[in-house]
C-alpha cells in the first residue's frame, strides 16, 4: 500500500510540474497594460479558487478573459521553467492556488515579497489548470 501511495504521489508531482510548465508557456506579457484598467471583480484568492473548484465552466464564464483584482496571502514566489516570474496566492487548504504571472519589470517587487504577506494583485484571468492562472499581473 505504501508503494502505491509513493508512486501516486510521484505521479501527481510530475503531472503538476508538467501542467505548470506547459500552462505557463504563453504567460509572457502580451503588452496589455492593466494597471489603469478597472477590474470586473474584486475577489479573495480563496473565493476565486472555490468558484473554480465548485464549477469550472461557470467560473470561466464569470472570470476568464476579464481583469480581476485578487486579494490573498503569498504562498510562493519563484520562476517557472520558461523563466517567468510568478507568485502564488493561497487558494485552497491543500491543493491549488492562484498563480499570478508578472513581467520581468516586476523582479524588484517580487524579490521583496515573502510567504505569508497579504497582497492585492490585478491581472487577466486565464482559467484553471491545476491553479487558477492570472496573466499580465500588477501588484497594487
């Protein structure tokens, strides 16, 4: 039983890694400047993830392709396989976060963040893979 659990856990980790890698392949900023755009919604990271977990189709209709403002607690600050800067906000107690992608111009701000810090991020919702993805993000 332990062997099966270890293999299952390894598979989940590898699949998560691949989803993030391929999902972020097109995360580079497309030049959209959203800092001056009004968000369609302001939502907590927990609520956004909960909406996607409850009904992904409904959440896509509501959020996908729209500028949204998300308030949450930093869970991770890093770069993906394509060297894109991202910050994850805690979205679910165990699995799944809000993954916010930033342009290279945010390296200074990202380097000053830390786990547990409460922040507000504005970005364009790109739906959910394993995490709910936000592109072209700015920190407010």
